[in-house]
C-alpha cells in the first residue's frame, strides 16, 4: 500500500509524487547505488564531523575557524579526514541495515495504520516515526563501534594542533582503524567498542522518530499550503503536478527544518556521548556517564553541552538535505519496472 498513491487519489489540485514502497524496489540496485551515493555524501561532510568532535572534547571554547586553521597548519588536509576509512567501512553496512529497517517498517506500519482507519497524514506520520525508531536502533549495532574507533582517530591529532586541547584523551596511539579496533578490544573488551551505546540509542532513536515524522508532516503541510495559495490565485479548475526541481526543493527544505530542531534538542546528549567514547578520567580509566556530565559542567557550565552546535547544525542540515534528496533519487532509480509489481 503506497501512502503517497493514496494521497494522489484524494488530491484533485496538487498531485504529489507517490511514495515508493519496499516491494517496488530492486533490492540489489537499491543497496549498490545506495552504498555509492552515500559514500560520496559522507566524504563531503566528514571534515565538519571532525570539527564538531574536536570541539566537543575540548575543555576550552575554540571557534571553528581557529580550529580549522590549526588542523590545516599542523596536520594538513589529512587532519580533516582522520578515521574516514574506518567510518566509511562501517557506514556502508550500517546504512544498508538502516535503509532496510526503515523501508520494511514504514511499508508494514503504513499499511496497518491505514487499515485501522487513520487519515493518510496521520498514518504517514505514525509509519515514518516507527520506521525512524526501528532503523536507528538497528543501525546503532554497527554504528556505535565504528563511532568509537573513528572518533578516537579523529581526536588523535589534537595534541599536534598548536596545543593539547583535550588532556584526558585516551593515551593509546593508533596507526589505523584496525589497530584501534584491536587495542580497544584488548584493553576494554567488547564493552569498550560499545561505549555510549545506551546514550546513543537514547539520542538517535527518539530523534530519528521525530525527524522522519516531522519530515513527512512538514512536506504535506507545504504542499497543502501551496495548494491553498494556487486555489486563491486561480479560481478556475486546475491540476498541478510538481516537476523534479520543485519536488527536490520541498524535500530539501523539509529535511533542513526537521534537522535544525533535532540538532538543538539532542546536542547535549551528543556531546556527552562523544566525550564518553574518547576521553578518560584522571587515572586513565573510562569515564562513567555521571563523571562525564560532571566534568563537562565543571568545564564551562551548561554552555559546554552546546560546544560544536554550529558544525553539528550545519552537518545535520546539509547531511539531511543531501541524504533525503539522494535517498528519494535512489528509490526512483531502484524502482522495478511497472509490470513487475502491478500483477
């Protein structure tokens, strides 16, 4: 059941492109193209993630510009891509798991909610929220260990960027992602690779649910508002079918709006998670959540929770905009031929 298609039947003025359900996709093309497209997006946005991570572990406020100059001066361009190989290796299977859980949940929950008598808008919001929740929880099984390893590599060059901005960064030295994975496993066991897993679930699962629900509702509200505007402007009957440019513009705007709110709400949790994953205490032991919060507040009060908000907001907005437009494009590219699913 396609919620988008159901909306097409009820909208006599604006025909929004119908949604593409899981059963309509060519799975091999979907995952292959998805890996290629999202790898490119990750590469473009990775330097912002490095800046955000280093700001979060710093005990003193450092502007993005100053930190960027420091990285470029002491580490070169390579400093902006520390841990990228590890991140990319983990992103591909994590993204595949994320997309599979997202589409399967959205399709199944959407069908059930429509059958229960919910309106199309409500059913879409519920289906997207459930899909966002399940996909985030599934992907964290892979993303958390990758986060721990890649973030250790990201901050490893801090002491070279003019001065040691984070004195309690784990003292182990890693030559690459595999070396980091091995040393963390030897030092802390599997538990060390899942530092911050609980807080990651606490942050990403509700945030993802809110993001997808907000995205779907915002998109319908914008098209509805546009329909009202066109109806007042043109009293005669008309039928508007948005082209690809208009569709992409609306999708990008909705993604940016949803991610902006999500960034502000979840920033303190993201800062705690990052510091928990890469910092040690005075005795070089892993910090607990309580110790992490106490140290963070001691540094600069509650404001310290929002260090790196600028890069994170920019990263989330650009990532969400490129992700959703790439994602929708990917689904269109991966759709089976019409005659293969209309039987």
